[in-house]
C-alpha cells in the first residue's frame, strides 16, 4: 500500500475540519444553537462523533473556528509573500484571499439567522478565546516579516491587533447592514482605511 504524503493527509484533515465547522454553523442557523447536538453535526458532516471530538471540544468552538482558521491560514501565507512587498499590501492580499467568494449579495434571511446565532454568549466567549490565539499567530508572522520580536516588540502585536480589528469591524458592519451587502468589499475598505492612517471620512467637517 502506498503511504500517503503528509501534504495529502493535511488536506484531508483540513477538509474534514471545514465540513464539520460548516455543518455546525448551518445546523445552528436552522435549529438554533441550543437545539443542535454533536451527533447531529457529525452526521451532517459525514463523520463519526468520535472524529468530531478529535477536532473540537464544543459546538461553539466548531462554529467559531471557521473564522479563526482563516486568520491562521492568512498568517501562514503572509510569510510566503514577496519580501519587497509593503507589509499592509501583503496583509491585505492574504486577508482578502480568504473571502474570494464573498463578493455577491448574501441571502438576507441567511444573514439575519447568522447574526442571531453569533449573538449567543457562548459564541462570543469562544470568539474572544480563539481570537487571542489567532492574533498571536498573526503577530508572529508580522514579526518574522519585519525583523522584529513578537515576544518583546510592540510593533508586530500592534499590527496584528489592528488588522484583526479591521476584520471584526467589517464583520460587524456586514451583519448589521440593511439591506445586506457583500462582505469582501467591506473588508477591503476597512483595510484600505487602516493602511491610509484612518483619515477623516469625506462627510466630516
């Protein structure tokens, strides 16, 4: 039997993780978070409950990790960007790349349901916990790219915090928008404004 290459194994694990997180979110939207069991998520994702538990310890973690996994991947890709590329250009590229499909107007009913699900305290707490981990990883990537020290220097931590604040602000705007709007243009605008130093909006005196 031919031994699987590590790259293939990792891709399969990533696909399984993605299937579980998507199943968890869809079921929470359909039924309400409190009405979803681990067994339901596993069945929707096509895996066993044991496999589910190998990836996640709670429903909240499964749902929220979908967002944080994007940041982890963005941090990995940041290290591979051309060395001569300005930092904020590189950051913008890797963050927007996670949302290539988010350029069309979403279904209003879906957006409203996701907004309701994401307002749950359990998910908010998991967002905070997972966000700290994602921010640390992004800061490490910024430090490696800029020759700074993520453990001692303020700069990489500040860049990571500001970049993720732009992601969060765009996400909040997306969920609150009425009528609904695509997410990717919101994130692109948020990152553009940050890169420009947050100038006053055109309507300000």
